[in-house]
C-alpha cells in the first residue's frame, strides 16, 4: 500500500495533517481508522492550531511509537533507541523541509482554534498535503528497512 498517497487523500478529504498520517498507517498499526483519527486529532495545526510541531511529523512519530516504541519506563536502553529513532525521522523531515515547526513551515499563519475552511484556495496555498506525503514516505522507508517483528 502507498501510505503517502493515502495520507494525501485523507488530508484532501478534511482530516488534519496528523490524522492523515496516522490513519494512512492503520493497516500497519492494527488500529481502526476511527481510533487513529481520534488519537491524532489533537495534533493538527501544530498541536491544536498552536503552530508548534508539524502535525505530519506528530502523526509520523505516533505511528513510529506504536510500531517501534517501548512500554517499560525502566528500560533505558529501549528509551535511548526509540528517542534516537524519533530524532532520525524528524531529522529527515527537517532536512527535506527546513523545519519541523508548523508556524515556520506555514510562515506564521493564525494560531486561533478556528479551523480554516477547506477550500480550493486553502489547498493551493498550504504545503500540508506535501508534508503528509513526505512524513509517510519517510516512515515507509524506515519500515521497509526495519521490518516489524510481529
């Protein structure tokens, strides 16, 4: 499955950037699309439109945590390995885009809680569809190179 195309389609159908990436990988995480969308719903617009970490990056890292994360708070080796993975994936995104911060990528858009109407103009001006494609591509490459042991 091409997760990047699916993520773009989901974004273009109204899902926020984090939801688009998380839902696109539902086939891999085993989570339902509805659960994935709810889990990621707070992270669109750089965390509730506060324009912090790009939602596409947040969605990518949520999926990475589900697939490769740790669950024992005492396992420092697992934490270290996972945090290295987070930095690697976010670093690839930053290298390609120049930032992982929503306000920098979008050049200081409004940060109020009101969703922007999804119009043709909105999609033409925003790079968000490209950001979800990139995040999904980065994650797909990593998964391909690091098969899951499930």
